[in-house]
């Protein structure tokens, strides 16, 4: 999903107890750089080939933890996506 979609999903209160989607944190296996990703709850853990800004090229990102809701997001992530407390 694009960042705009993530904001829309968070702000539309879709993160209820029976939500179809879950917010996860994915990290680069090389540098440890992290991103926030959205996947379906029933899907397997995600892994993606994405651009790693610390490395300057694409590499493998794997899911490291589930973020239960927007209150669990770090201040930097909230600021980046314009999410209010």
C-alpha cells in the first residue's frame, strides 16, 4: 500500500478487533532500516524487495514485529505519515 492508503486506513478506524488488515514493521536484513507496512491479518509474514536508503540499493526487507495500532507507532513514524495521537 502507498503511504496515503495507510493514513486513510488508520484514520478510518479500521484497526478494530476484527480488522482485515494488520500494521507490521519490516526491516532490512542488511542494514536494519525499518518501514511500516500493511498486510492482511490472515496472510503469512511478509518479505519484500524494497529500496534501502542506508544501502542505496534494493534489498530484502522481512517482517520483524506486528504493530497493534496507531498508538504503538513511534513519534517519527507518526510525524512522517501525519498521524495524530
